[in-house]
C-alpha cells in the first residue's frame, strides 16, 4: 500500500515534469476572464527584470507561476500562438494542449510580506518578490548600464521592462529598505532560499561594492545565522582582491553567468559583459572563487536555446571541470529584447538533450542542480537530475 502511494506520487511528478517542459517551451495562452475572476488570489507578475508576456498589458494582473502536482513549479509565459491553455473546470484549474487535458494545477499565493511598507513608506512589492514557492528574490538595480551604451545582452529586456517613469518597481534599491524587506519576509513567510541579482554597472568594482553593501545589510535579517542561503549573481569586480568578500560575508553560491558558450558566442550575445569585464576575467574569477570555496559551490548559469546544443553541452563540461556548477534557464523570447522576435524557441528535444547532459555532469562531478523543483521555475535541471524526464 505504502509503495503504491510512492509509485503514484512518482508517476504524477513525472507527468508534471512533462507538462512543465511543454509550458516552458511553448508558453501558454492568456485567459483574461479566468485571471479577472481570481484577482489577488494568485502571486501576480512583478515585472522587476524581464517580460515574457506577449500581448499582455503590464497593468493587468496575471499569474507569474503555477504549481503542478508533486511540488513542481513552472514559470508562466504568455504567448498568443501557444497550443497550451488554462481553464477553470468547476473549481479545478486545468491545463490543456489543443483541447486534451494535460494536468490540474494551482496558482501560488501572494507572499505575505507584500502586505507591508518600509519605514520610508515604500510598498514592499516594489522592492522584492517570491521566486517559486519559497525563495526571496530581488534585483538590487532593476536596470543595466550595458543597455545604456548599446551593449545589452541580446536576450535581455530589462530596460524596456523596467526603466520607465511609471515603473512598478524601485529601480535602485537601498540596502536599508532591502534589509526591512528581508525582515518582513523572514517574519511573515516561509523562506528557504534567496536570489540576489544585478543589473550591471560599467564600473564592475562599483557593481560589486553595491552588492556587498546589500549583503552586509541583510545577512542578519534572514533566518540562516548570517548566511546568504542561495545565489548572488553579478559580474566579477575589476579588483580581484575584493572577491573574497563574498566568501567572508557568507554567500553560499555566488555566480557569474556566462549565458552562452564558447567565447565567440559570449562576445556576440553578451557584448557588455565581454566589453566591460571580459571572458578571461570571468574565468580567472571563477578560479579564485573555487580556491576559496572548493569545487561544487560556485555557479554559472546559461540560457538554453541561444547556441547549438552541442556548444551548450561543451560549456557545461568546461565549467564543471573548473569546479563550478553549470545551470541553465530555458530561452523564452522577451518583449523588447533584441532576440525577442528573431530567434526561434528551442524545441522539446533540444531541452531534453541539454538537461540530460547537465544531469550527467552533475552525477559525474558529484554536483547538485540549483535549488529544487519548487523554486527553479524556468529550468528542468532538477526534474531531469531526479530522473523524472
Ligand atoms: S548583464 Fe546582460 S542579462 Fe544582466 S541585466 Fe545587463 S544586459 Fe541584462
């Protein structure tokens, strides 16, 4: 009996992993009536960094994620041409593909810390969000100076998503207000991890110092004894001696995200990172961090779908051999990005091949994928690692 229950749960998780694969490859159709009827009952899109919702007015509330049976969270990207749709079937929320039911699902609730204001009167939703089920997330700078000089990463839409007068988020956030947010989230929500991201500054020492000022301000407001239990994503500083501060201030998993492989693709797709920091500087900085942290702690993320799958797999191998864990998000065209309308989306075979190779790498080196299936909403690394796909 007990074994039957385990088997049933496992089968449901396999089904959910397949549905998540379809959702991340194809996106889903908009359903304004459904979302109107459920307003404020789901965690809505936050638009702090990116926008993969085609044909959706940013002022209308739409869900940012959904959760499938077996604790598998998927990002929701709205695309009018998707064969996937959602509907309410007498109180049960259903996902269908061309009229065939794929799964039931639920939306994730709004984080409770969104009900509060900082001492300066800022609504906390303008400062941070919950990523997946229980991972606090904010961008210290919801913008990027690389875009200002024409060197933005080709897949990135941060400038058109955020940098505008009526932006729904605070573009440059102060360490003290972020510390208040961490305090609220620790007290009112279950948080197990955190993700802290840029954007980037042309002066990478300035970017690094801005990150460290926030890390120092928040580390004792979080529930992990001064540790930053999660990921801090940034570009390495020009001054190499600064790197040890990440280790000293308790950051569990710093990452410098190369996004694509090899170097020639990096120079083209991530021209700002290449121009203002440089591929060899990033590789050298990985070596320094691995010296402090040991192998299997530092991360490097890629975007799956921008280069041929063979190149992506070579990137996973090369990074893993340096002692760094590779990860990947699935490419989704973003409104306002350079590649939004020009690059076709990866298909399901591409994604399965890429993550199967990543899982082989993890097993070979004794690494673990980032976070877990309830957090990593735009990736299938955990699902493939667990053998669900
Ligand atoms: S570094 Fe690239 S991906 Fe990151 S915010 Fe700037 S342009 Fe976007």
